[in-house]
C-alpha cells in the first residue's frame, strides 16, 4: 500500500521532507557492513552486489520554498522519483544525466523527491531495471509518497506496463517528459501542430496493453454476453479504432504543417534571392541562445532560466561593423537523446539551421559537462543535414563558468569565442568573427546610380559593403563590393 503525506497536517515544506527522510531510512540498501555482520561473504561478491545495487543521487530533491503559494495558485505538482540505468561511461556521466532529468521534471512542473541510478550491462528487456530492483524501487516510491516514476531512457511499451504493475504508480519515460514540456511551451499555431504530431507519433506505438476490456469485436450466440443479433461477426477493436483515428489525425497535421511552412519558405527564398546571409543561433537547451539574440539585435524575445523556453523560431536582422546586413535566427534548443519524433515533427523548423550560411553553436560553459553538450548538438546537426554548414563555437555564461572547465574547453575547441550574454563581455569580438565568417562579396563595382533608382542604392546598402559613396548632380556615385547576382543588375550603371 502506498503511503502519502497529508500536506494539511504539516506547517512547512521542511517537515514534509523530514518525514519523507525518516521513512526512506527504513529502506536503506544492503551494505558491506551488513554483510560482515551476517557472515562475511568474499570481497568479490560484495563488490558485485554493490555494483548492481540501486544508488541514490544526492541533491535531486526539489525545494518547495512556499507550499501555501503553490496551493493558492491551484497548481498540482506531481511528486516524482527519478530512475536511471547507465550502461557506459562513468558514474559522473550517469549523475549528470539524472540531474538533467531533474531539471526536465521541474520544468514540467513536478517536485522531485528522490533520484537513483543502477549500473547494468544493458537495460532489462522486461522491466528496464530487473524485477528484484523494481521491487526495491517500489519500496522507495512508497516511502517518499511519490505518485510518478520517471525513467531516464525510452521505455518499450512492455517495459512500461510491467514496471507500472510492480511499482504501482504511473511510469513515464524521458521522451514522454520532453514531449510534455514542448506541449506546455508551444505558442504558435505551427508549434502546437508540430508538438501534437510528435506526441501522436510516440503514442501510436504504445496503444497495446490497454487490456481486452476495450475490445469491440462481437460474436457468439444471440442473447449471450457478446451482444446478440445484429452485433455478431468480425468487428474492430478499440485499439484498432484509436490507431486508425490517430493515423488520420497525423496525416492531417502533416498537411497543415506543410501549408504553414510555406510562408516561412517564401521569406527564406526572398532572403536567398536578395543574397542576405543567414546566421543560425543553435545549441543545447538553456545555453543562452535567446539572451545572445537579444544582446546582438535587441530582439526582446522571451528569456527564461528553464529548459526549452524557446520553441518557435525568431528571425531578426543585424549588421556587421562595416554595414553589411545579415539575419540572425533563434531556434529550438537540443538535448541529449532528443526524441526522434520531435526531430521529424520540427524538421521544417530545423531547416533554418541546415539552410544557414553560418551556425553560432552556443555552449553553456557553466554546465558541469559542456563537452557532452557539444557532441549531442552535433549529432542532431548530422541528423538534419547541417554538419557541413560553417560553425563558430560560442562559449556563453563565462562569467559563471569554472576556470578549469573553460581551460578544458579551450583545449578541445581552440577557435571558440568566450562571451557572456548577461554582462556583454566578448560580444564585440563575436560580431567581428561573424563578419569574417560570412560568405565573401566577390564582385567589386563602381557605379553611378540615378536618383530614380533608389531601390538599387538600398540593395547595395543591404547586401553589399560600401567602400566609398558620393552624391553628385547626376546621381549617387558608389564604390562597393556586392554579391554576383546584384552586380549583374548594376552593370548598366557602371561609372566611366
């Protein structure tokens, strides 16, 4: 039987966690000291038992500073326990992954009570962590009063069902958690459609296991429990009906997203036709991409210290120090093990990255494992076909970074730029680096543009780099470097 904390009987959040800690002590894992008292098995058996035991990760409890405020806002915070299985890497890598899962759960609105990891060669195909460890996990869930278990991985439908049968609370995986965050943060019509498509793609393979009670197949003799006359014969099960409806809805969403993407494609084609370079700000979620866009362009987009605060792309115009115009686009952030359903659903949005002339790859230098962020983002770049786009690595949040971590990053990325979108440090150097990395203007022109061709003067300002300009009685004399396409339109006005 699950034990739940009566919040009304406690005066503060500290008492809630003190009571939970007392009950958690009752399910203390079997240790080497216990083994010595019980008869001292050999050291190899102790090491093996310790290696495969569930290990609690410290510091994963969400602190509720004011429970009364939460209740007044009529919010229901789910009380969750986190569970991770690590099959490779170090224990620190596993802890960092679970800490990131904690941040995801908090972003979704949950209160994290406990976090545990287990070392296995591979996840158990039936229950993800093994039946014995699942029983231990159920005791931990009961002792904390949690109502949800979040697993740091993608569970197969069978794993999810069997794990729920053992722990007796709702079980969700990392993919479902990320999809839920995206659903909360989507604001535009296209963003909502993309998230719904990703959710349905995830759900359609998990309709099994809902039980035979939902069957709509009829048969048997008249008057029997199967419905009788008029209802006998082959029918359609509830799962088949749901699957058919979901497939139809997914097809409709794909058509809607395709139509909504047309407007953005037209704008992108117009920029490409006018030879305006495109720079995409990409990187790990919560790396400070929106803050950097605001610092560079005064865009005024939403900045919030949480994961996936930005889902809808924002495009703003900026200029290099010599006056050349280019566009800056802020895109959705990436995360390790980004669900494939999201990559497919957001493919039209991520094309902004693949079609860019330059990528500003923003890295959170204050993160415990920024090198893992770099590799995770580059994996997504490869998946969307952006691996060949020129890249400038930007180490953000250097004002809060560990100097030793910065030194390691400099060794791995010697050409990276160090900036702080918060303080403005390094921004001028970043703008200069962007100007140097933009595609070259390969045509030099000397023209006399009559005053009735102000449209061409405007395009030279917007697309080119002006060396010299003079207003005369005949028109505007200009010496500039421009793209090849614009140079063709200026040939007839060449100055003698």
